[in-house]
C-alpha cells in the first residue's frame, strides 16, 4: 500500500553536513524532519527542535521515509540502506548536498575529487587564491559543509570544494567551472559493487560540464584517453609517469614540477617543497597550480600561496624525533594506495603501524613497497590477522592492542635496529578507524599524544 506523500525534506544522518543541511533548508522555509539511529546525536535534538525541525533520534521509522517528499542522505549513509531502498521503491525522491547547493549558489566553483590528496589540494588551492587577492570559501568534504556558505555573510569570490564520490553518486545538476580529478585507486569497495562503479562515480564530476568549463585531470589515470574523448570541457593535464605524453600541461619528476603555459614554462624545484614531500604531493601541487591558472589567478600569487603552505594534520605529518627516530602521522591514509605513497616518501628503515577496520582492503597491493622499505610492521585493530597472514613471510609482524602499545613497540623496534640508518615510525593504516576511534583524526591525535609522551620520559 502506498503511503501518502508529504512535502517535507527528510535529512538522514546528523553528522556535520546533515545538521547544516537541516538548518539551511529550514531557513528557506522548508518543512524538515531529521533522523539518525545514533543515540549520541540526541544532544543536537533540542537545538533543531527549537528551529522547528522535527527529529527522530535513536531509530528510523520506515513510514517517515515512505511519506517524505524528498530524502537527503548525508554522504556517510549508503544508498543501499534498507529504509532508503524501500522508500525509493515507493517513488520517494532523493537528492544530496551538491544539487541543493547548486540551486542556491551563484558563485563560480572549483571542485576537487580523487581517491587521495583531495583535502591537501583543496586547502592548497584556497591558499593560492587568497595569496592572489581573492576571497575563497573552502568547504565540502574537507570539513565545512557547502551550505554553510549560503548561511553566512561576507565577501566571497569563489567556492573551492572537496567532493567525495558519495556526494557525486546522487548529483544530477552539479557543474563546477573548474573540476579536478587527482587520481583513482581502490577504495570504498564496501560501498560499491565493483571498482568500475567507483571509477565512474569519480568521473561524474565532469558530467555536466560544457565548452565554457575547465577540467584538470591526472593523465596517468587508467581510462583517461577513453573518458576524455567524450568530455566537452577544456582539459588541462598533469602526470608523474615517465611515459608522460608531450602535450601534458604539467610534467612531474623527482627534481621538479614543470608547468607548461602559453606564456612560457614555470619550474617548481622539488627541493623547496619540504612540507609537501613525495611524488603524490608534487601531483597535488601541479593540479592546484593548473586549477588556479584555469580560474584566472595570478602566477605570482599562486607561487606565494604554495611557498607559505604547511601540510595538513594526519597527512604524513612530522610529529617529532626521539633518539634519532622520526615519527610521522599519516592517519588519513585509509586505503592501500595512500600507504604506498607514504612509504615512497622515505628511503627505507620504516617501522609501519598498519591496520584498523577493513574496506575490502587489498593488503597484497602493499607487498612490494613493504619488501623495499619496511623493516617491521606493528598491526593494530580488527585487521591484525589479515595483516599477519599477508606479511609474515616478508618482515617481522608485531600485534598491538592499543595505540599506546603500538607506539612503544614501534619505538623499541627502531631502537634495536643497528643498521645505522635513520629510522622512521610511520602510522599509515590503510584502513578505516571505526573499530577503535571516531575518525581518522581521532586516531591520529591519539598516536601523536603517545609519541609526545614517549619523548617526555
């Protein structure tokens, strides 16, 4: 039996983006109901109720889903959620933050997606535009919901938005003036039926672009030639592959980034990029420079913003050196490709803290990198057994029950090493954090706390 449809927006999930969306739609005079099964979200209930937003906390009511005018799931809510699927089958509409934002936004957008490097590149573009005399709003998946811009006052010239595949999945109208695709590698396979489905989701960032729009793309992405041929936008490319085609707009090697423009070439030496080490960060820089140039920013301002930029927390973040052992927090590395990139930043002698909640994690993809650069693995979290089975014939494996234990065991393993080479302790988990922590930031902060405590003994 069909439920009678009502005109309310149903916000599903009351994380940061869900709360902002509920408040924004209510500010526009919409009828809003918000639901979240997490009982800890009850602390926001009074505030939302005071705004006229009905809440259902600690449970989902299928009838509430079935009678909604439009469902607005937060990015962290899978679209195969049983309540959502049932409502969709009954003809209930669904939309997301990107399309709602697009309806009300009147500013140009630079949007960044990819498996790895999104947050760093988004923040870097924001800093480059600021140094060029502009006033960007930097938001999206980076931490500040896009609709927050629509509820604030102040001069803003451009939206710089980090975009996830989950946001793109239900977007029909989102169309950035400049779209950036950094890379695609295996991730979130717990949310997608196939890797191809995940790839297609990332490419959706360009779906609505026309000849007036710009696209900045890593030319090394598998399928680039096929996908780019059917795009309408003007394409700017970058690549760190030694087989980079001549026409690439930014060539990257171990010594430099070379940006090729109509007015001449711009060379950025690698030796000056101490806080953005590694090939992956040189790719991020190239993408950011090309995006800013495509938007019309001044190259002097772009370089000024780059020179002043400091890497973000939890992304190969240097913590401190204790007895010649350097500790790095790379808690944001929640997939194997990100860990490979982190390992490549250091020559060898790495004690790697690895593990957490798996996302169909393919640990064997790390084998070659571990063979070359890792001396010992400290396994943590739910994936300890999988890690041991994968790497036990490659290097010593130690299992830790807590992050405090992991830090101490990593330090002990590094101290016992007698190669004479500088040792690196690297937290780069290749997994989600939710078996032990609320977020990757919570995990990284715990690691940092125990490293600092270790140095105070």
